[in-house]
C-alpha cells in the first residue's frame, strides 16, 4: 500500500486543512508543517468514516526559524489567535523549544517530530508548495493501521515511557476510534 499517496488524497480533500494552509501562507509561514494530532485526527476520522471538524481540534503547526526571537514568536502566536480565532492554534517554532518545554524541539522539523511521544503523531505535512511534503520519521504504517506505539525516545527511557502511558490513557482515543491497538514494546 502506498501510504504517502493515500495520505495526500485524504488531506487535499479536506476543505478546512486547505483553508489552514492558505492562512499559513498569508502569514508568511508557507514553509510550516501541519502535524501530529491534526493529521492523525483527519486520517483516523476518514478511515473510520467519521466527520472531521477541525474547529473542535488543536491545529498543530511546526516551523523552524532560528532567527526568530521569543518575543517575535509570541507576537506571531497572538496574531494567529486573534485574526484566525476560528481555530485553536498550537504553533511552535521548534528552534525555540528545548527538552523542558514539553513541546517538539530540535534544529528542524524532522528532529522535532522524533521527540513526539507516539509514532502515529510523528507526522508533518506541508501542502503549500506545488509538490506536497511529508515528514514521517517512523513511517506512516502505524497511522494507517490505527496503532499507537511510543517513539524510540519514549521507549528507551523509563520516565518518558511512564509519561507516554499516562498520556495515552488520559487522551482516551479508543472512545472515538475503537479499532485502536496500543503497543508498549
């Protein structure tokens, strides 16, 4: 199965996601990626024949701008919250985050995605260019098979693995998507 092709087919047909990428482009974030829970929710809802309403979800957006100050970042977040309050924006400049921030961090989007707890959420997509870009450091297979695995970072650290288990329990995803399978290797 060609998961990348299927993912793009699902995403380009989502009107709300198209609107989100137009907003990102308008606000000079055309290189930003929509990721994690936003992508997971769209895909799982599509595969389980459920309607997706992104107005009810966090819109996870990652970008990497090493030249942006923390004050500029806060201004950007405020602009999105005020001008586009239809959506609940979770915008992160991965270059400004660190391991203590509980947000994805790294020098680029891929390294930040490797620090997300679940492999099914370690996925980012940019649909702004003529050629869509997908970053999935742990593949798309878990996403399309409704599987929740810890990423290697969380799997290899007992404290992080405990956080992973608590997070997955608290998210209660199986209530919405009953075909989920949880793995703790």
